[in-house]
C-alpha cells in the first residue's frame, strides 16, 4: 500500500478497444475543435456573462478557513517533527506526509481551476505575510525593489525543486525531513515578504500562490481585485461566477516567467505519469546497462529525465510560438490544469481517506477516538474503467478549451480565417500534448 500511495494511484484497466484508437480519437477531437472555434468565435468584443456577487454571502468563511488551515499546519509540523514510532514513519500514517503531498498539493492544484483562487485569500501563510507587510508599512519601512526581469522565474525554479522532491528524492517523504523543509519554507516566505513586500513575493516567488493564481485563470470564479493583496485592502471586493476559460482573456497578462511556469507544471506531471510505467523502467535499464554509474545513482538518471521532459516541452513550445511565447502561454493553462487533475484525482480519492486518521493520531500511537483513527482505505472507491474515462474526458475537454482560447486571442489581430491559419502550429502542438498525455495515462503501471 505504501508504494501505491507514494505517487498517483496506479490503475489497472483492460480497454475494450485498442489504446491507439483512444489516443488518436482524442487527438482528432482536439484537431477538429480548431475549425469549430473558427466558426463559433467572431471578432466582435466578447460579452462576459458574470453571475451575481457571491462575496457578501461567503465573507465570513474566510477567517474560519484560515483558522482550520492554521490548525492543520500545526498538526502536520508537530506530527512530522515529534513522532517517533515505526508506524508514524510510514507515508500514509504521518500527518505531514498526507496533509502536504496529498491534501494540500493535489487539492490545491485541482481546487485552483475547479473553483478559483480562494487559496491566496485565506491561506494562513499569506494572511500572516500580509500582516507582516502592514506592520512594516505602519513603521515606515519600505520594501526593497524587486528586479522586474526576474518575474516568476524564481517560482519556476521552486516548482522544479518541489517536483524533484516529490518524484525523485525519497527523503522528502521522511516525516521529520519534510517538516523541517516546510518550516524553513514558511520562515523564508515571511522573510521574503518582509524584504520585498507581500504582493511582490507571493505573486512571483511563493510557489503555491503562483500555482493557484495561474490555474485559477481557467476557473469559473472571478475574484476582483485580481491581486489578493489589493483585495485585502479594497472595499470593492467581488466574487462572481463566469464561464470556464473566461479568465484566460480577462485576467491580467502573465508576468515574465509565467509561460515557463505553465509549461513546467505540465511537463513535470507528464514525467510523473511516465516515470511510474513499465516503459520508463525499460528506459532506465537501457542506460543502466551502458553506464554503471547511473545504475548505482538512480536519482541522477531520474533527475536528468525529468529535466529532459521539461526542456522538450518548453523547446517545442518556443519553436512553435517564437516571439508570441508569452502571450500564447495562457492558452496552455487549461491543458496543464486538467492534466494535473486527470493524473492525481484518483490518488486524492484513495490516499485522502487517511486524512482524518492522521489528524486524530498524529504521533502514530494507534489512537482511535470514535473509530476515526483506525480504518481501512477503500482502494476501489472509483472503478478503474470510470477513472480512465474521466481522465480521457478531462484531457480532451481541457485541450479543446485551450484551442478555443488560442483562437480568441488570434482573432483579435486578424479575421477568423486568418486566425485559424496562424494558430495551426499551436493547434498541432496541442494535439501532440493530447496524444502524449493519453498515451502516458494508458501505460501499464509498475507493480
């Protein structure tokens, strides 16, 4: 069970039709969405269909969610730092592992696009950072200037490090090590916000805020002001429902490094899926047989493989988009968001069941109040066939949404027909991403 839950849950499913047929059908659906977009999207201004303002009904929930989040952070850190029993060192038995890698990381990526960027408004770390920011401002302390050319590149580096910790570095699942890393990260974030200002640091450097803000552009909830730090001091707050994908054209432009962040988020999840398959095992063995160093340092090959996938995705995108790379990157957000969900949601459904147990028994002493601490996990909560069909539908829908978003951007500068022709290389790339994503998800998972 530990191996199953250390990464996305493996799904064993016998397809009723050949896998290649599913893959080609998905790619064809995305390809055909391009002319459909040309017929459906016109060059007149788009009227945004916004629902009523929901903020007056939900504003009292913010402090409650922040308090609950603070409690969970405390439970995770205490359980990770001070648990000593053999049971508590298992991934699924320690709160810092389950709350961090399952509930927080996977839940954040899914909620950011499925709901909206609520995280930045209520996260205990962000709330504390803004409080520090305001306290320094009252004392007349001015933040240091942040180099504009850096943009979100620090967040890209942190995403690579975080993904490496999740996928390659086994010690990142060791409770005390993970708790110390998280504690250091919390302190570093508060210091960074104090030096450069909360708005600058959280919007460009802090990994989880950048991820939530990026994925939320595809979400159905429009939060205004867009920047959470402006939200915190504004009296004109609103939270309105909108169609999925509307934020791709109405939210502010991605900052420098934002395009690389989107592509890195997509590539690292694809690598996670590929690295769990039999085909990756065969790939590794090929290198091991030729270079004994790699056979004795497995993490080196895995690290290089992850970086190679990222470089491949970024390189292909730059080759296709060239000087429009920054402007068109927003159209890939639906692809990154739905692939993240398709890959991880079954993992959340299975491993997430352990959440209550690790909260009531954070030290692994087999505490079982009201039967909440000891219970079996239902690994069959979703039938394997249904899991894969949901994955297929999510990926195809996300890619089709990306094609429509790309066409809406292209039609601003030319006619629908010319826009269709201009975006043909990008559509071809999206079809390639579709085929690659479905192929990886369909591979046999290593036992």
